[in-house]
C-alpha cells in the first residue's frame, strides 16, 4: 500500500476519532438528558478557538497577517486541556439562557439562535479571532520534535486521537452507567417524576451540558490542531445537524450507536459523495452531501427512529432482589412456584 493511501486512510481515522468524541458529548446532552442542543457546534468551535489561541504565538510574530487576542504559544497538552475547559465553561451561560427555563421546541429554537449570534459575533470582531478570515498557521503537537516524515506525523497524531477517544469513552461510559446516568435518563423521560423524588432536574441538565461541552471542546481542539486553521465557515449551524443525524442513525443513549453513526454519516456519507462522477453545474457534488444527509435523517426518523443500535432497556427485577441478598431458600422457592 502506497504512502499516499496510508496518509489518506490515517487522516480518515483521525477525523473519525474527532467526530466520535464530539458525538459522545452530544449524546450526553441529547441522548441521556434530552437537551435539544442545536448550538452544539458552538461548544466545539469555542474549544477550537481556545486551542488555537493557546498554541499560536502572539499576532505580532506573524506581522500583519492576522489579528487576534492572546497567542500564548503554550506547549502540548495545555492547548487541548484549555479547549476542553473552555468548552465546558461556555456551556454555563448557554445553559442559563436556554436550558433552565425553556423546553422542547422553544429550547431548540433558542439554541439555534444562540448559534447564529455566536457565528455573527466571531465574523464581526476582526480583532478577536481575525474575523471571517479566521486563524491559520496553528502548530501541530510534536511538529518537528522527532524529525518525522509527514506520514509519521500522521501516525503520531492518530495515536494522540486514540488516547483522547479513550478518555472520552471513559468519561461518557462512567456517567452513562452511574447513578447520575440513570438520573439523566429519568429527567429525559419524566422531569416531574424526578422533581417528586427531591432531585433538581435543572442541575442535572446543567451537569450533562457542561460535561458534553467539555468533550465537544476537546474534539474542537484536536480538529484545529489537525487542520492547522479555523474560521467561522468551519462551524456553521448545519454542522450541528450533521452530529444529530449521526446520533439518529447510530442510536442515541449508547456509546456504540454514537460511534457507528460517526462512521456512517460524517465519514461514510461526506467522503462517499466526493467519489461521485462530476455532473451538473459546478459545486453540485459539493452540496449533494447535505442533500443525502437530510434524506438519511428523514428516512431514519420515519422508519427507524431509535437508530441501528437502540438504547438498551434497563429493567430492575425487584422480585429477585431478596434472593440475591441472601433471602431464605424457602421464600425464593415459593416465589418461583407462583404462577
């Protein structure tokens, strides 16, 4: 296999890992807690900008090429840590605006509006993050450190992505299988029942929003250090629907479904449409992937709304609990004989 093919395949694997981290973060918010977060891409973009500003040198070092605040030139892994932290912090004001008081369709509309406001603000403020032009020349971790070839640097970055995926899996799995995960599912299914048990649904939703935002920020930091550039055109609101489609296709509420959706939608559909033969007006093929994504979303919502890997139902058998805790054998036998 040629080095060019290996470079391409390793690049796809890196993008798959980055998308898996982001989709697991969205699954914590939407799949477990039921938050209609149509501003999800803002969390990823915030992490990307944070990682870029922490990794770049001051703007004066590049002349008049670009203008931005910060530029701390921090070494690895501080930019990625900062990206995750900023993603989680951004979730707090968004949650206070759109989560604590709004539900359902109103929550989704508020989130979408916040996403549009954030994009417009980043484009208008040229001195903040270089306006619509965005940031460039963002250094990769370990670039030039080991005198590696371009393919060697790809493998190193793929290993870094795998480590970040393992951390994201550990966090998401730990929450999903913990009492907190059960409470988040209860909030999603019946907020009034959770309130009746003395729990605060708003605090639980904010927890899911912050943790999911941190994972989104981490994915944004990895993405910006891989592509070496970032701008408002990279985080328009349709990107959020790409992640939602991946969750709908794979199945929400479980890690396997999110990973499968990340493979089939951002990688399979987006990359697959690029190999279609050229036809029609220029740019038609580039726009066709969004048409396919929209059709896939509609088909799954109509015929298989739970996805390819539906969330596993968790059933507690109260009748068996005394026997497991050491109940008398006669009691267990009588229960077994009951028709």
